[in-house]
C-alpha cells in the first residue's frame, strides 16, 4: 500500500447520503430522469426561505458570503481555488433519483430519492430537509407531495433521522471511510450519463481513455475538498502516471438526456456515457478514488445526479 492510498483509506471523508420518502397527494408526472426537476424544486424553495433581500438574483448582494442559498446552490470561487485551473465551483450536494424512465404517480403512491451532501454543506441538513419538504408540498411535476420520512443511508443500512412529526433532526454520522477490499481488477457501472470532456468536447466511448476518466475524477475530488472541506494535496503527476498502466474494457453507449432550463428558458441536451467499464492493473490509490466517486459523482452536471458510478465487486 502506498502512502497516498493509505492516506485516502484512513481519512474520514465528510459525506452524508440521505434518503427522502414522500407520498403523492395528487397525480405527479416525473420526466425520464428527475434529477433536474428535484434540483429545481429544491433551489426555488431554498431561496424562498433563505433570501432576506428578495432580489431577483444574487449578483452584488451584500449578504452573499453568508447566505445559505448561495453557499449551497451558487457557491463562489475562493482564494483556495485556482481560477485558471477551475472555472466553476460545484455545489456541495448531488441528487440521486432511483429510476430512469418517465413515470406517473397516483395519489397515495410513495416514492424515494437520495441526496448526498459533502463537507460544510452537511451543517445545513436541517435547512435542506425543510426546503425539500416545503418545495414538494408546493408543487412538483404538476402535483404535490408530503414528506413521510428522511433516513441516513450508510453501509447499506437505513437510520431514520426525521419524520413530518419530528421537532428536530436526530443525530447522524457525518463521515464515511473507504472500506472496500482493494482489487486491481474490477468493473465500474456508469449508472447515470457520464459527461467527461476533452478540449471542450464531451467524449464518446471510443474517445474515452483511462487518463480522461481519472483526470476528471481527480479534479472533482480536488475541487470538492477545496470548496466544501479542507484542501488536500493530490499528486496528479504520480496518479496520472499510474493510469498509463491501467487497461480498460468498455461496454458503453451514449444516452441522450434533455432537460428544460427555467433560467435559460430553453431545452438543453446533455448526453453522456452509460454502461460498464472493466479496469485491470489499477493501483490502490486509483481504486480508492473510484470508491470516493460513489459519493461525489464526477464529470459535468453532477448536481442533477449525472456521473454516478458503482464499483462491482470482483
């Protein structure tokens, strides 16, 4: 085990996966992938309960630095982030809808989705719960829904931390550790479209290399830590040298996904890769990075739930 892989394994990573359970009060229409819809409902509700000025946008707002809406939904570049290296700051969460495919729910039907929060965003979990409760109560998919319960999902176990009748959020674990058994040969499932780009172009299956894959993943880990936790030193040169030894067997396809942007008032096509990649000759450090990606996601548009992967035990 290298010193860096040992560091990745021994560090306590600030990440919490929540599972929200709601019950439809009226008919709800979910699009093929509901991550964008959930994020939109969350953002509108979060802004309505957080914004003191009620301005149309956050530009030039005196309160922006300390505003929970800005911290969660529109984080800003800080001194710890090289603006020449990173052009945008990711929010401290990702949504994880449970299914792909359009769906119509009837009144009384229950549905669930997950949400992962990172670093300092974890401190705002009560506000996150309240915002989603309020948002879905006011409307989603031409219907509305009531919150039933919120759970923490950790190590495949569910712990209830909040119900509609609760007066407070119960205690929950704020960190995760990387505990999977290292295997230099493993498969990775791309559960939602992975949008990795090179020179501004989203890569297809034939274009995607191990260097592209892990470069995007390392940048994501680096940026999440710099933005929402304590910065970590990532030995890019060393790790990317290790990717040169990695063999990839890909079984991937492009999946189209179209979302409507209420901000830009138009439809946006966001295709990406889904399927499975078989890796051989992985270093333990790269394996641990894959394990982190199960929480962080990576690639473009991760807040909606894109770039979600799962390591398949070998």
